[in-house]
């Protein structure tokens, strides 16, 4: 698990079998630093790698879907059939939220 601030160049993203990208939704969008990160990720040539996306939100939750679509259509990654994991903020630290994260991760691991 890495914070995007730790990823300085596209080389830091290479060499993994799968990628789960996550960002909360602010103003119905991703954060600015995450948008910058997606341009860096574009250079990492992730085509054919397994991908998924997640993020918390309170009411609309657009960011994970935008990220998921970018990974699928721009990077040409092989995306998990589960779609994006869009979590309500109030569920994140509940048993239900934890189980949803675990189920998403488990399914991703099986596909890998
Ligand atoms: C200024 C602001 C704008 C937000 N805009 C949205 C939004 O458009 N849609 C949404 O679903 N949640 C929105 N939220 C809620 C955040 O997505 C939610 O609090 C999330 O859990 C924040 O994650 P973080 O604490 O990891 O940054 C907004 C929160 C703030 C403070």
C-alpha cells in the first residue's frame, strides 16, 4: 500500500501484478493531486494489468467510478468485474464497511 505522495515517477508504479487506486470524492470529482497522479500513472504502461478503484464519500461518490473508467479505457487495464468500490464515509469504519473492503480485496486477490 502506498500513498500517492510516495510515487514520484512512473517507475515507482511498475513491477506489480495488480493495482487498486483510491481517492475520496470532493465537489463531485477526484482531488487535484489525484488527477496529477493519473497523468503520471498513464506513463507507467499498465495495459493488461488487473485493476480496481475505491473511495469514500458522503452523498454522490463520483471519484472511484471516474478512476475506474480511466484505468479501463485510457490505460486499457483488465478491470475487476465488481466495478468500483464506492463506500459511504459513515460505513468505512463499521464492520459492514470493513467487510465490503475485505470482500473487494479478496476477490481481487483471487483474480490475480
Ligand atoms: C469540501 C468538501 C466537498 C465534498 N464534496 C463531496 C461530493 O461532491 N460528493 C460526495 O459524495 N462527498 C463529498 N464530500 C465528502 C467526502 O468525500 C468524505 O468526507 C470523504 O470521506 C473524505 O475522505 P478523506 O477524509 O479521506 O479525505 C466532500 C467533503 C468536503 C469537506
